[in-house]
């Protein structure tokens, strides 16, 4: 992942973040999940990044699906 990607979603719930990523992928938006939760306690955040060209469309999909 290059530095020009934009963070679009953050959660403490890994599974919810993966669900958001999968929905974006189903809409043909490349999305990358970055797990920042520490092992073994899983404390921290999980972030999803998209390419700037897809940011607006991805945001609309997240809002539309109430994620």
C-alpha cells in the first residue's frame, strides 16, 4: 500500500471492519484492511484504506449500508 491511500473506516471490532472491506470489494472498490490490534489481547484499532479516486463512492456505500 502506498502513502496516497486514504483511511475511510476505523473500528475496534475486527469482524465488522472485515465486513465493511468485503462490501467495498463486492462493489469493485479496492480496500485494504490494516490490523493495528496488539497480540494477544486484541486491543487497538482496525483501519480500512481506499484509493483517493474511490473515496466518495466508498463513503456513500458505507453510509448507505449503515456500517
